[in-house]
């Protein structure tokens, strides 16, 4: 398979038509780099956020021929709903807001589980062993923790495409993963 951004053609398709953004694969860590370079991903973590890009990342991983006993851990992270000034409110109102926040979080966790389960179907059909994890926390930190716990060779994500002020204020999980991941990162657009 040609590398993205090299301009070579194979089977009539330009490498630039690849779903992988040019320069979006960064390799780190000798253990993971050696396995990925040899064509053998034994364990991968797939970050799923419900976006079209994360669905394409799942489809891309499903198209890779897994090694025997290869596994993918699908991780979706829900940021907890918090009301920082809740302590300033009267007691009955605090209780009601806390109950509403808990209901909202349960609803968001259930939706996240459904998204992860949808992503797992194609991977299971392709021969991957799949584990689904729905976590609460900061997305980048939880993804990196999942990479470490799974002893993954690869972290795959969809590029969300944030730009301008939103990117400046919130940052990009994909950008943070490229900078901080101990394993190669695959970002699919």
C-alpha cells in the first residue's frame, strides 16, 4: 500500500486519495515501531467519538488483515457534566441539579456505549478480537491510559477537524495524541 502524501499510484488510485491525512502517522517507541513496521499490529486502541471521522477510522482498521489473536480496544470517553458553582446554591437546588447531572451522565454513557458497539461490529466481522471500554474523564488522558493498559502497538483516531477559536481554546485530541503517544498514531480523515 502506498504511503499517503507520496503521490505514487497503485491500482489507478493516487496515494493522495487515501483516508489518512498526510503526515498523520507518527512513530514512537521501539517496541511498537518494530511490530508496526513488520506489518503486524497485535493490539490497537481505537478512539471513537461518534464523528464521521471516527467511523472511518474503525472502517480503516477493519480493512487491515489482523494477525492471529490480534485485538482492538475501542475506547470512547465521556467528559463528566459538572456545575462548578453548585456549592453556592441552596441545598434543595444542589440535590436537584446533582440528580439532573447524574441522569445526563448516564444518558451520555449509554449513547457512548452504543457508538462503541456499532464500531465493534465491523471489526469483529473482519476477524479482530474486540474489547469495548466506555470511560469518564479527559479524552486524551484516558486514550493514552488505554494504550498503556492494552500494551497497544497502534492508536487510531478520527480527525475531528476543529479549527480557529475552538481549536485554540479546546485543543485537539488527535494533535495531543501525536505529541504524547508512546506508540504510532494513525489519524483518519
